[in-house]
C-alpha cells in the first residue's frame, strides 16, 4: 500500500494512503504509529503463513521450487554426520 506519514500541526502523526486517496490514521503519537505498523505487518505475515500452510496441507505447493521434508531430510542427515565426526 502506498502511503506517507504526515506530521500534523498538533505534533501528532497521520498516514495518507495513495490507494484510497485519504487519511487512514490520524492523531497518533510516534509510539502508537510504530505499534500500528508493527501490528499491520504481523497480520500480513500471519495471513501469508496461513496460505502457505494450507497449500502444503492440500499438497498443492504455492511455488514449484518448494521442497518437501523428503527433499531436505537427506541434507540434514549429512549435516548431523559431519557434526558428529
């Protein structure tokens, strides 16, 4: 989402969205704005991971280059053997 942070005349902060061409937040302290952005990012990450896990559980990997456990477990065995030498 395209947006910019604007300092208001009262010293608080607002965010302007170029998507909706309007304010999306206003009258926020620096700390509130930081937390709002952290929460927003965390929710996006949560949604992405849920989509990825669902595609794995349905055996329809999102990307052709994704590996399965069988694909990578051999490398783990080699790493363990090297560590135990």
